């Protein structure tokens, strides 16, 4: 479809009289972005879902749009006031309580990593994981589990494996009496800690962890 065909379809079927071929071309080139209503109309005109027109969703708004939901729908299903939800979406900072967070995950069908990202818990989780692999991991099972809609036993299995991996990596690169060995060990450790979330998600997914049902 040419830009003019798309623009005509959005004007004729959805009343978006301001849409021109240049508007569509600007979206296509990444020079501007459609609003929620425009994205919904564009997807319908192209016979696809909003998610098909987007890359990997990263923000609260993008996840909502990918599922074709209105803000009112997500706010109602999550149990928060509409204006409060809109502010959280605008700042991409989720401030819901545990029950509301679980409802949000259900409403947007969020995978666990996406849930952590949109609720602003990625960095606090990473800090806990870094401490767990460098000290006694057992003391971090409960704090980590509180941040995630994942069964505690999956968190425990992942932390145990990560601690073993990290300590094993440090031991392999350590050469007694050699400064070079110490440098290599430090570099290996820093690399692991920088990618600690990546390691964690790989173990949680590989272990078959699923989102925890609400109320557990």
C-alpha cells in the first residue's frame, strides 16, 4: 500500500482527518511516532495488530499498545485510578502494590523480565543478585523472590547455580603468585556481574519457572 492509500483508509474509516501521506511517511522513516489512537487505526488499516508494527516493547505504554488495550482497560484491571495509571505510564514508573502489580502482569501478559523492567525493579534486582553471587546466596532468596512473580524454589535454584558459576569462574582464572592471573580473575568477575541479569533470566527460563499465581 502506498502512503496515500494508508492515509485515506485512516481518514475514511477512523475519522482521522489530519492524517496525510506525509504523516504516514514520517512514521515509516522514524521521524515521528503515532499516538495511541493513530497506532490503533494504522494497525486496523493494515490488517494487523499494533504489536506487529512495533519493535520489542520496553515501556509500560508500549506493552499496552502492543496488546491493543486502552489506558482505561489496564487501569481497571490493575485496580488503580485512571489518572494515577496515566501518570505512571507517562513517567514509566510503576507504583502499584503487590496485588496491583500481579494484576498488571496478567492484564499485559508480561513475561517475568518484562514485568521487572516496567515496574522499575531491574536495577534493585541486579544489585541483590550481585551481592548473592559474591557473598552467601542463601540470605538473598527471600529479598529476590519478593521482587518477582516467580516461585521461591526457582529463585533458590537460580541463585545457587549463579553463585557456583561465579565462584568457579573466579577460581579458574586465579593464578597464585601471578599478577596477570589476578587481573584476569578481576576481569572475569566484572564481566559476570555486569551481565548478572542476563545470567539470572537464562537460569529462570531454563529451569521452567513460571509466573506465580496471585495470592501465593
